[in-house]
C-alpha cells in the first residue's frame, strides 16, 4: 500500500478575534462605512475572478491584488483594515 502526503508550499494561519464594543454610538458609522466598502471590494474581486475563469484562465494573485488596490473604493478603507 502506498500513501501520499500533501505538503503545502506555504502554511497560512488565520485568526479570528472576538471583541465587545462599548461605545457603539461613537463607532457605528465608521464600522458601517468600512463594511460597505469591504463588500464592494469583495464584489470587484469576485467579478474579476469569474471573468478570468470564464476565459479558462486562473487569476494570478498579483493581478488580483493590483485590481483591488487600484480600485477607487480601496482608498476608502482605513489603513488598519486594508
């Protein structure tokens, strides 16, 4: 019996954090704007990727990053969220 072990090229670690917001009235507008901008950028990336896959091409990481960072909505993100 032969077994194969898949070894990824790069290990990616993702963390999730939970927080409580006690001053909701002071930060609600900022959170709303950040969430709206993020959803728009998600749509830009999704559209770009699907368009490339429709042509039987695999989207390159650098191309996708350039597509997102050059979009006007990217400038609307807070520096710590982008």
